[in-house]
C-alpha cells in the first residue's frame, strides 16, 4: 500500500471564556495521511465497483461527492455559553452528520448525483436542492442537524455538551431531531437487538391518506428534473434505518466480517459509523482487507455564510479530496449501520436480502429481519422490566433512550451494550 503520511502533534487546551469547559486535545500541525490509491485492487463503495488504478479518478470523484463534516472552530457558542469548537470531542457527531447527509443526498438529489463546483452554482432546481441540503447540517444554530442541535439534543441522552458520543447515542439523537424535520419528511428508526421487525417499521413509515396527498402535491410541484412518483412512492415515508451493533468484545470478531461486507453491498446501504479506539469515522466502502472512510479529525474554520439575499457560500471544505483507509483488524467492534429506503419496495427488497443471507462456514450474520415481534419476546420484556435491578454504571445512566427503546435494551445483558464509554476521540497517542 503506497501512501504519504506525517502527523506532528502539539498539545493544546480548549478553554472557554467561562473557564468551566477545558479539554486537552491534540491537533495536527502538518498534513494528515494522504493515500495514493495507485496499487492494483478492487474497491466497493455503496455497492459500486472500482478497479484501481485504472478507475482511480472515478473513485476519488465519487468520494468527493459525499458531504464531508469535520471539526470546526468559531461557530456560535453551543447553548449560548458553551464551546465554540468541537475539536477533540465531536468526531462521532460529525460522522453521524456525514451518514445522515448521504441519506438526504439520495432523498433530494438521487443515488447517482455527483458534485461539480460549477453546476452547484447554477440557478436551477438541482443546485437549489443541494444548497438547501447543505444548510441543514452546517454550523448554524438554526440548522436542523447542526453541531449545536446534535450536542444539545444529546443532553436528553445523558451526554453533556462536550461529552463523547458512541454509535448508539448518535443514532438516538438523530432519531429525535428527525421528529422536528418537516422539510424532508424523513423517518429515522433505530433498530435494537440486531433485528429488523418488518411490520413495526411498515406501520411507522406508511403515511395516512392526508399525509400521502400532501406528499403527492409536493412531488407534483417539484423540479421537472425529478421523475414523477407513483402512489406507492407517496404512501411511504422515506426511512433511514440505523442499527447499532457490537461485533465482538474488545476487537472485531472475524466471524462477522463477511456479513458486514455484504451489508455494505445492499442497495440501501449508506455505510456505517464507528472507528478504532479513540477515533470515530464514517465508512463508505471496502476492499478485501481494508475499509474506506472519511475522517472528521481536521479542524477547519466555520464557513462564512451569506446574508439573506443569497444561498451560496464557500462549500469547498465540505468535500474531501483525500479519503482514507483502515485495516479491518483495527476496527472497533462497536458501530452503527445505516440504510436508506425511499420507497416501500426498496425496504422490502432489503428485508428479503437479509432473510436470504446464508452464512458460510466460519461466518455469522450480524443482522436479521423478522415479520413480527415474537410473542415470547414481548412477554420476556415485560417480566424483566419488573424484576431486573436498575443499572448503576455510568454507561447505563448515559444511554437513556425513548420508552420503546428502553424495552428492547432490557433484553441485553450488562456486558452486551451497543456503546462503550469514552470512546472515539483522540486524546493520546
């Protein structure tokens, strides 16, 4: 594997003016690792095959088209008196933003959309949709999925502003924020216990006649560049499915590797969030022995946003020129898969693919799909809810979810949580 690299680090203190928010961080003062991507290998990104080095340019263009979210400095103080930078603590939040941005890109711009600096500044429907998408995740307090909104919503999950998030926490936070998202009409569902309950999700994502009529009217008035939608499309609320998993104890169990790769091949896959000890990344693809990811550990100044008369600003810092790679052997076992389903048909196909997966010798499945929740599981949930002692660990206190999620979590043992404490941030080397 050919690459150039070099990380020189200096210790710095992020000190808020009120002096109550202090965190030691390590920031790069030289160029981060830059992969050459010039060796012979086959890479898969969201089910699309790239043969390198022949298709190197196409591969890099595909990755540059993804929204890249990194540490930022200089944004409005979180909560009015909180930090103005997420450097040193926000990498899982940024990774969650990137996964969500991929789902929103497919929803608003289509699966095959590619970034072009000139075209996005044309005054047409596609360009407008791109900028409206970007504004939803930029570092403005009013943006629905901004760092400010995510960090503050995390308080409801037991995470103070500036605390580290794990894969389950960011999944729950994005789900809660989606309840207030009227622009995209996107439903985010978090699956627990590795099992997709089909009828439960179909009930959540099937629109009422009134909602379906409103959606159809919006589709008819949309840009003519988009294809028309039929009744089966408009009766379904677009779904982002998040599945927090723990695929081993202290390291990734090799038994799960093949199904993890298979899951990344499914048409609805939007990758996964996870990382290695002390770092979180957004993973989009893989080769035989390594993963392709976007790295949020670069601190950039907050973008300079225009006044109300314009929607354009310098978006170059939201697109990455240098994707990274990491060996599967270094992957932390705690992660969260993401899948986007714009239609009921796409969700049904996914469930069929999951159900038909046949593990080979030495392999195990990591997710499953069942038509309904078995009766005995409901009974076990209720009985344990009455008898099980309350957890007193820091993790149990911090991973509070909504009522239905707590019921599912009660099925797991104390050692079988999806999140691990104090992971995914660079603090020492």
